[in-house]
C-alpha cells in the first residue's frame, strides 16, 4: 500500500494527501458535516466511516459496470486510495424529481417527476457560492471542452440509470445528486470525489423520509442512523444489473 506524505488540502468532508506515487492520492474521510455553503458545521460520529463505506461500495460497482472512476482501494475505515486526477471545476447535478431550490425557483410540486432528467452545471467555487453555469459559459471560460462535456453527459446518464435502479431495488428513490469528474495523466475522463448521502438526495419509498444530508440541513434528527440505514440496505442487496 502507498504511504501518504504531504497534506494537499482540506475540504468540507475530506483531507487529501499526496503519496509516494505521484499518480496516486490518499483521501481521508472526516466526520465533519456542512450545509448552507459551509455556514452550518458539526462533527458527527462515524460519518466519515459511513461515507467512505458507501462511496467504496458504489465506486466498485460502477467500475464493474464499465464506468471509469478514480477509485483504487480502501485500506481502512476512513481512507480511500485514488488515482490523481485534474478536476474539472464543475459540479454536475442530475434532477430526477423536483426538490430543494428547484421547487421554489419554478413553483412546481415537490417530487414531481422530471422527464427527461435535468442536467445542471455549477462552477465549483466556495467564494462565489458555486454559481450556475450553462454550456456556453463553460466553453467561453475554457472550463471544459465540448468533447469533455459530451462525455460527462454520457457518463452521467449511465451513472444515473445505474444508481436509480440500484436504489430503487432497496426501496429508495434517487431524487437528485451531484457528481464531479477529472482527467487522469493520459487524458482519460473519470468519475471522482465521492458517492454518498452527502451528495445524493434520497427518499424512503415507504415512509417518504429523507435518507441524506437534508436531515442535518433541516435539523430533523441524528444523521448517523440515516447513513447507516442507506449502507445496510445497499449491503443487504447485491449490485444492480443494468
């Protein structure tokens, strides 16, 4: 196993370290929870372990389904070893159902099915509040090429199809979610960052209860049991077939 060396940066929920291999990074999941662009913060026991476990499970499954990812290994409860990627400065959001700001912005009924699913792009900048970007703005500011964005859209549609089926099989509706992408040294575009309830909006199909970070955002109760429930369901039922 590679050994971590220098701390490169600390994000909202992870620390990223260089390793002895210049093409490999060490990601340490932390227990910090944030909301409202970092205005609300808290330390939540076992959150890092749960996010690492859920992310590991889904990265492995997506890789097996032919989706290129940065995932390499998970040597312990809070660590993920990944390929070093140059990140596109974009957050890619997919909306399968109306929820959150989308409801208030367009005055639509919560949980209205969106057909086809909506793709949105946001410029990844805490200082600017992650503003919305359209494709023309992305190209004009040279944040991604048309070829990269076409590949992003294609991969995102495949990921959405897989995850929608995967969660549906365990009684959970995938309302919306955020993905991030980067390019490896050879130019390969890969899914990166994490795949967890921090980045997904999930709803229990029986109770309508939130199974994601909205529980923390909206002060609905403890977060750890919610994330544990998502992990338990995914572990109890095998990978989806799509």
